[in-house]
């Protein structure tokens, strides 16, 4: 068996292991889904009538792509906690001692998290349809939007792995992740368009990696909120690809360190 085939086979084995943990603890999924669903209901129904979109349109249709992306961001907490649990229990050291590809542990973690992200996206799309959200473009454009959102989730997986390796305490890592994730969500176009913010704050929000994926997915879904005169606002699609690639490149060295230590 070639090293590539062996790595893929071992990675798939670890993916199944991590997915089995999810199946055995379905209450974690229920709790995890409750936050984005709550945001949809609160902002879509309670505050929706008082929220405005710069180029017009329904606020719920503006909101949902942002909620999709926000859910992917908060998923890095689950990634970091899962890695920290494996490190603290000595699972990583035990697997390193057996005949297994060094990349299998992290490939399995990223693969399982990506599969869970697919389930999350399916659930959120159904919830969105129930509250009145619709995509206005073709099916291929909608699938491309989902692909960009999952690409960001894949990149954030490696960020979560980094947190799990440098803070190998499951209780502590969750506390560390939240102060990072919350400002990224607040200083973005998830809930409010950057054009409605003070100029300096709007500039920060426009260059937020989350904003690129949100804006690109809104454009592909055909939802409102894609206007703007800045270069960033007019080029969301290339930025939605460039930011995740950059994140993966930056955190790749931590992946190498984890598999070679």
C-alpha cells in the first residue's frame, strides 16, 4: 500500500472514530444547534422588522447566510475541545506508538468535523426555509455558496486544532475560543451591513474573513445585502477563497508539529 493510500485509509478510520463519538452523544448536537436557531428566531422575528438592509430586501434573507457562517465559526470550539480531550487523555501518544500514518489523527479530526458541518448546514437550511428564507439563484449557485461556507469551516478546523494543541485542557480551551469567536462575529457583516457602521468600524468589518464568505454566499444565494462601492464589497468571491487558503497555510506548521512530535 502506498503512503498516500495508507494515509487516507488511516485518516478514514480516525474519521469514523470521531463520528462514533458524536453519535454516542447526540445531546451535544442538540445543544450546539440551539444557538444558531435561537439567533434566527430572535433576529429574524423579534428584531427583524426594525433592522434594515442597505439595498432593501427582507432582513431574514439577509440574516440566514450570516448565521450559516457564524455556525461554522463557533464549530472551531468543538474542534479545539475534541483535540484537547485526546491530548489530555493520552490518546494522541497511544496512537503515535502504533503503525499508523502520522497525519491520520488530524485528518480524521478535520474529516469528522467537516461531515458534522454538512449535517449542520442541512439542518440550518431546513430551519431557514421554515422561517421564510429562500435562495433566489440556481441550484448550482446555491451549492457553490454551501461549498464556500464549508471551505471556511475546513480552514477553521485547523485553527481549532491549533487551539487544542496549545491549550490541551478541555475546560480551558472552550474559555479561550469564545473571546476569539465572539468579536469576529460582532465585527462582521453577519448581522449588520458594514455600510451602516461608523466608517473605521465598517472597514474592519468589511475585511473580516467571515464577511467575505458571508457576502459571497449572499451573492450566490441571491439574497440582499451585496451592495457596496469598496473593492472588498465588489470582490467577495475571490476573498472567500483566499482567506480560508491563507488560514490553512498559516496553521499548517502546527499540523506538521503535531504529527511529527
